[in-house]
C-alpha cells in the first residue's frame, strides 16, 4: 500500500515546486493495481522517498503508473530511477523471470514458478526458432535461424536489431554491460583454425548498442571447448571455457574479456580435488561460478566470492549420482531462491530442480506449461532503455528482419 500526496521538492538547486495529484495505491497484488484519488492525505513526501517506494514495484505496475501524468512518466523514465530500480531488484532477488527456450519462448515468475506462458519475441520467423545468446540487466540478446540478432527488453517490449554479420564458421557469443561507457556489447568468437592441422585461432568481433556496428578486436589462440557454450557475464567481463588444443586431455582455460578495455585475460580457477572431465562457467548472485564435472560420479559447484582472487573460490555444494535422476553431465546453475538457502539448476535440458543448501537435498520442479525439453535463462524484469524506436532503426548498418 502506497500513499502519495502533494509533493514539493527542489530540482537542480532551484525552488521549483511540482504538484503531484494525490494517489492512493491499494489492492496491491501481483495481478492488479488500482489507482484512486485520495483527498484526505495531506502529508508531504520527498522525491527520494517516492522514488524509493516506486523502485520496489514490479515493472508492469510502473509501466501503468507512467500513464498517470507527465511528471510520473518523467520520474519513472529517469536513468537514475531506472538504475535504482535495477539495484533494488538485484539486491533483494526480486523481479526475476525464468525463460524456457524450446521451439518457442515460455516465461514464468521465478519466485512463484507459476504456469508458463508463451512469450512473443521480435525476431519471429515462420518456424519461430530463436536462440538466447545472453542476459544482462533485464536485456536479452537473441538470434534466430537466419542469423538476425537483437537486444530486447521483454518487460518493456523495446528492442534493437543489430547489423547483420554473416558467420559461416562456428562461433560462440557473449552479451554484457560495459560499466565505464554505460553501453551493452555483443561479442562473437569465430573459430578460424583447428581443422586439417591448422593452429587454433579465433577471430573476435564486438557490436555495441551505441555504435551499432560490428568491429574486429584482437584474435585469440584458442577455440571453444566441449560442450560449446555462450559466455556468461560477471563483474564487468564475459567468461568462456576455451581450449588451446583439440585434445580431450588438454586442460581447459577460463578466458575473460573485460568489456570496458576489450582485453582478454585468463581467470584463476579453483584447486580441484580430482580430475575434471568437463568444465562449465556460470553466474550465481552476481558471482562467477564453475561446474566441475568429475564424470558421472560427482559434480562440484564452486563460487568465486571475490572476483579475480583465486583463494576466494569456495565449493558451494557437491552432487553425486544418487542425488538426481539421470546423468550429472549437464548442470546449469540459474539462481538463488529469494532467501538464499536454495539454488535452482537446469539438468540435462529436460529438468529443473531446487537444491537445498542446508538439507543437502534436491527437489524436482514441475510447472504447468513446461515443454518437454528446453534451455533455461534467468532474466531480470527491468526498465533499462535501449533509446531506439520499436521497429525500423536508423543507420546504414541496419536491415529488415528476414522471414523464413
């Protein structure tokens, strides 16, 4: 319940008074929001307090509040408020959505894990095929079967189509935020060598929202290891598991690309207790994590508590084959529960389960509307803006979306 009345506040050191119609927000539920005038409330609230209150609301309610007045729209569209709402959602582990990718995209609230609903996306082709390349601050990087790519905010339904880059060779992607330039960047690592005895080498290209064009940065002497996976974003950098030799016995390397400097570095790894058969990187609670697979016998999930510090790697939990049904080969950590005592994981692209960190027990998750097989992504509900038009973009690099 939120009470809001006549507000007087200073803007840019001036004495400018702005009158805000009294509102009484009540019946505040996840599926309804009723606005009624309240003539009895006379207390004055500071702008900071109003912003703090509004920052705790879901995006869909804030989008409704934008229609109340020009002043409300100005407040909610302000970049400082958008960042405040973003930080509150991250800190409180609220306003997160679970997205399942099958032929279509399906979405459900992470906290309630209610029924999944079909999610329309801006790269619809006739067969509806789409891949999620990454998620960051409420934005998704998506790609369809004809190699169209777009950055998309599912909450606001705004998107920007990226310039076309034809990649006939194998590649992996990454998507994240450059905190220095306050820009979002898509990265493609395109394998050049490795076949017919040629040296391993990959070409790296970057496209940012602000520049809206692809450009080449430094090549790297390695390629994606098995299983091929897109990069994960943590602490201002994208991370991949790469290899310098096409040899299963070769130790894999966690390579980080700093999105501000666009320079590569090797990330320190934990001191593994046993031989690693397969290594995957992920992110939990904003921290880089690795899933170290010791065959079908055991899997360890490590979390780097302090980014870049090797000694801060800690085993969050371990799983043995008796803990889950099926193999332990493909595990993807998704998110902590709101209380932080459980971790949601994707298992073999056919199952979700919560792992209780206190009880050391795994419980399967089934939600109405779930497809049989899927890939999972967690996306924050945010107001992060792309500052572009909904459809046709300006600039010579843009083109229409292909239809299959």
